[in-house]
């Protein structure tokens, strides 16, 4: 999760994203409404993918139990787990991240994300994942 903090700080400072540093990868959709961050496994922590949407999850999920930060920002998942909504005080959106053009696919560490005009669909190695768009969001 430290990568999220690094990406957030760099974005606020207007510095380039560390897209290749230590395997960390960040990207965004052409609308800049959806931003994602992938961090490989490190120090006993599993690899994960997190994508946040500026317009929020629709429908907005109930507040997660024990969450004292913001929620309804986006989803995160590991390579084999189910996607779940994020409770966080940061964001995966980085306006300096590389853009994943519509009609293209990003792959990394067992995750796949497909960028389309209709939204972003991401899944993990066991075909669990999420879909994000301005109109609706869901996990599968």
C-alpha cells in the first residue's frame, strides 16, 4: 500500500509517476476518471491491483465495517481473491499516469484490464474482478 501513497504524493506534486520503479505500474483511462495502480508482491504482502473512479462507485456501497476513511472510491483485489470496495485516505488516480487508450489491454502480474469507451473491466488470474464506468460499477 506504500505505493499508493507514493503515487498520490507524486501526483499532488505534479511529478511523473514511477511507472516502472520496482514493478509498480500506474495507468488511467483516456477520460482521466479512472486510475489504477498495480503493485507486485513484496515483503510478504500479496500483489494487488486497485482502481479508483473519480465519480465514485454506482451504486455506492454501504460503509465497510470499521472503515474510518473514505469509501466508495473504487475496488481492489489480489491475484486470486474477490474484488472488494476500497476504504482509504488516498487515491489510485494519478493525472500524470500513462493513458490506457480505449480498445487496449493492460496485463501485469496475473491481472488484466480492458479499456473501452463504456468503462474499464479488470480481472485477476481466477477470473474475478470488477467493472467501472460513470453509469454503473460492479464486481464479479
